[in-house]
């Protein structure tokens, strides 16, 4: 008895050129898509360069008058030739620092809650609510801070200055916080209150970026952490947070860029001073953007050029911060090492 060897059926394969023609995308569509992207990117860069050239041209007169003292002078008297941005630049950094110190923990907690803890039926409404907060105009935040928040924060400011006055920037001069009859106006219109308002504005932006980064943590690494006996928080600490580190840093820097340039909300809150004010709980603060909004309408040629010079400093500062944020977000991996 002989065995019959059955040969497998040979499936005819299409010719390679014909298969490539069938799966190859349209070259014209790809070329058009790339061209549109290149034109859009080049337009943004050209527009940014034109803004910078315009600011430098308008600021050249003031910079020639002030020289390098423009960065070290606290007073703002352009008509007398004595002006600089030392005070307003310091105030800008302090307000942004207070905002970031409050916004980053708040945004991180909200992003983790939305991406890891919230029930599925509530996830979309919460995401929409956070995005809606980011769309609220800054003037609304400023009015809310001026009319409502400021009066409710005075007690917190008094408490901080009472028990933490040993920290230099939490000390309030010319006031005894333990005196019940002491005036409360010393705590109003402060860097601290302006920083809280700005923090409420930038928290949704930071939260959205962090949430996107956390939600992309690989499901395999999540399940691996659970398989090794990790709790939910252990999985978040060893998988989600390391994966989203780039998004956390990038979101923080983007929020910092917005905090540095915030104008109307800060303008409505602060009481402008032109001295370096390191005590964040004390009345009196300033920022570059608020200075421009305050003095633009009444400025002569020299003062207007000085405001443009202040705008150049703010432009360069926010440019560096935003470019740094973009580089960090672009380099944040999809699949960076985790501790699981």
C-alpha cells in the first residue's frame, strides 16, 4: 500500500508591482498634506519673527536711553529717563511662581482622578468641565478674584503671616498679625491673591496635558503591575507617573508660560508698586503685562517705547518657556521605562 502525498494548494499571489499599486497611497494627496503642514509651520515662525522685529524696533529708542540699567532699575519714570523693569520683572516671576506652586498639585490630582479613578459614566462630563474652565475669559477670573476671593483669602494670609513669618517671603512688614484691631488692607491686592487667581486659570490647561499623558500609559504595564500584586496607587506610582513624566513637565512649563503673560486678571487684583516686593502676602505687587495695560493709554513717545521694551523682555521670557515645553513634550516617550 502506497501513501499518497497530497501537495498543498498553491494560492496565486498577485504580482508585486500590482500589489504595491493597490496599497500605495496617493502621492498627490501626501504631497498636498505635507505642503500644507510646511506652509502652516513656516507661517507661524514668520509671524513670530515679525512680532519680535516689531517689538525690537519700537523698543530701540528706550533701550538706547536706558542701556543695561533697564534690567536693574526699579523705578518707572520714562519721561525723566529713569526707568527699568527690575521691579515688574520680579513681580511677574513671583506671581507665576505662586500660581505654579498651587496649580501643579491641583492639576496633577485632578488628572489622576479623571484618568484612573472616576467612574466611566462621569469621565466625559468631567473632561468637558475641565475644558470649559480653560475657555473662561481671564476677565471673569479677575472679577471673581477681586469681588469674592480676595475677602475670603485675607484670613488665610493673616494665619500664614502669624505662624510662618520666619520664612522671609511670608513675612508682612509694618503689621502685627496677632493684633485683632489691625487693618486687613495690608493683606489685599497681594502677590499671593493674584497668584491664586492665575493658578485657577492655568490649572485646566495643565490638567488636560497631564490627563492625556496618563491615559496613554501602556495597558500591558498596568496589568503587569497588578499581576505582581500592586495596589492601584502602587500601579500609578510605578507605571503611570513615570510614563507621564514628560507630559507633567511639559504641561507645567506651558502653564508657566501663560502665567507669565497673564494681564487682565492680575491687573484687576494687584495694587501696582515700583519697588521689588518679595513679601507675597503683603499689599502691593506688579507684573510686566499689568504695567503695559496700566500705562499704555497715557504714554508719550519715550514711555511708549519703554513699554515696548518691557514687552520685549516678556516676549523673550515666554518664548523660552514655551519652546522648552514643546521640546519636552515632543521628547516624552510613548513607552518610557517604568518601575514595574
